[in-house]
C-alpha cells in the first residue's frame, strides 16, 4: 500500500506522512557507516518516504554531501530539506549563529554545491539569530525563492511572535521543532500559532533522541563519543526519572503487540496530519520499525493514557545543555 501523502503548509508542498531525519548518519550519535546510511536512504525511498532532512551543520558539511549523493538517482521523487544558521568550523567547533542576509546567500550556495542540486526544496533557518531582525533574515531567504534557488521556506525552534513576523515577510511552509511525548512544549502556543497561519509542523526527535524506544537502560549504554551524554535528560537522576516514564510506553506497546518506538511515533502521528515527524536513523532495521508506526492506530483512550503519563513538564532535565538558542 503506497505511503500516504499530506500537504505540508498551505503553499502547495506535498510530502510523505513520515519523513527521515539524516543527522545521525554523519554526526552527534556514535558510529559512522556510510554504506549502511545509503542503504537506509534507498530503502526509505522504496518505502515511499519523500521528505529527507539534513543541515549544513551536520558533519559538519558531510551529511549534505551524503544525502545529495545517495538521493541523486531519485531527485524527482524526493523533497530535500536542509538548514542553515548554526555555524561550525571544519573541525566541528561551533562558531555561533548567523542570520545576516549576506550569510543567507553564502550558506545557500554552499548547500546547493554539497547537495548537487539546482534548488533546495525546503530551506530552514536552523536557529534565530538574536542580533539580526527576523525580517532581514527571511527577506534574504525570500530572495532565494525569487532567484529559483529555494522552493519553500521554514524556521526551526522559533517563538510564536517570531513566526508571525517572519510569515508576514514571506509565507512559511513549515516550522521544525522538537516534539514527542516527553517534549510537548509546542502544544500551548507554537502549534496553535502555526495552525492559525497555515504553516506545517515538522517534528524532529519524535522518539526523544531514542530514549522513548526503551533501548537505553543506563547512561552507560551510550558510547563515550555520543553527544547525548551531554544532554541533561540523559544524565544521572534525570535519566532514572525519565526511564520511569518510558515504562508507560512499554506497557502500551506490550498490550498492542508493538514496540515502544512505534507507540511513541504513532502518538505524534495521531496529533494531526499537519504534523510530519522525521525520526532519524542510519539503520534499515530501525527504519522498518518506524514504518510500522504508520499502521498502528492508537485509540482515544490509549492516547489519553499516554498523555496522562507524560504531562507537559514530565521529562526531567532540559532538552539541550544550553537552551538559549531555542524558542526565540
């Protein structure tokens, strides 16, 4: 059965009901296997996934090259989303956030070269630069659309008023923000804002960076070079408390004959067809598991049970070691 397609935003972009986050294929999570990543990308296309998410900062730079090379034979079938604004040196050092108009053009041209494409389908500002009015950054992004270098625009981790101001400059197709059972922060203000404006929502880390799958029972399960070791939710007492939350997902999964990952992902899918989750993986086996969530229909009672176990402030610890760059 073909994968369902949905409208992302109100500017005409159509994508698969489920996307694929590509970050972990090149950065932050331990283990690199380019051939395994390419097999995962090819299997995703075969399964009907059309939305593939990368960023210049992943690698840095190498993830765009990988995604562009692997998807080149399927270019007409896929929607390639990439992001700019977080700046890293070639050695991986973070250099800050840059939303200046001249950098917007420079970053876009560099991404086009690495991806090997003529136009970016969906171009996100990865983080809002507090030193540059959002109108200036989005104005420069709009000029990329006029020049034919970009098709649709989006923001990532932006606050409601920033979204409204940006949308007045040029219609936004999507907002990308973390959203899962343990990161329900968008619900009070951000989701109502984008829905009122006709902006789609791309949910990254819908499995809580893997925590909600139940695969991690101790911080020691993470390899020494895994960036999640620096995230507060994966540390010490926070880890232990969050593991208790995962037991609610595991209980539902056992009752439904599914995996915890499928339950967590099915919950995000059930929040509305204007929300497109992009679970990330570099392995075909986990991709297949995630695809199984599309066939898992959670009853209203099960959803209510999960939401009761995961109220807005349920997860212990901040989403990032430094939250200053998000929701502004």
